[in-house]
C-alpha cells in the first residue's frame, strides 16, 4: 500500500527456520545451533580457536531453545564471532553450554546474513515417535 509521502508497504519473506535433531534433547539443541551458524556461513569453515561459556534459563524447553539461540546470536554479535561446535547440558530449566569458534574473517567466512533473533514462530521441542528429539524455530534475519 502506497501513501502520498513516498513510502510503501511490501511483502518480505526474510525469516529462516532452523531445526536440530538428536538422540537427546541436548544434541537437538546443539544441532539447532549449528543450523543457526549455517545461516551465516558454512560452519565447517569456522575454526575452534576460542571457547565461550553460555548459560540460560527458562520455564520450559521451547522457551529455553529460543533463549539458547538468542544467547548465541548475542555472543556472535558482541564478540564478532562465529561458532562451529556446541556442547549443551540441560538440567531442569537451566542450560549450560560451551561454544567453540573464532572471530569473523569476512574474506574466509563470507557471511551471508546476520541473524537478529530467534522467534516463537514454529517453536517446538519434542521427542519424536522414533525416540529422537526435535528442536526448531524460525530466526529473524
């Protein structure tokens, strides 16, 4: 819709879903985090130079997933880093994790987009019929 002042509304589909699968809920969270990294660059090109400790807490696993991904986005943004490996431990409503990565090298990593935040859209953490875990949500980019 256009107005007389020179601006308009337009459709924009910029969000990307991330999904992690694993034998445990922790592994599914780790895989969702790798999917988040792969939004920006190929995680295989990110070296494990630095180790970062991350903690978050939420009343349920779905909110914990969103908080976890947002904590990673915060670390990526403030430290100007990318991560290629994650180790997650979940006890009750507390997540503690380690992330390994390095400073962004624009030439080598060639970042495609910058994730802004995990959303509650398509937010789901559940054990599947086969016993494996699924952790997913949509990330605003």
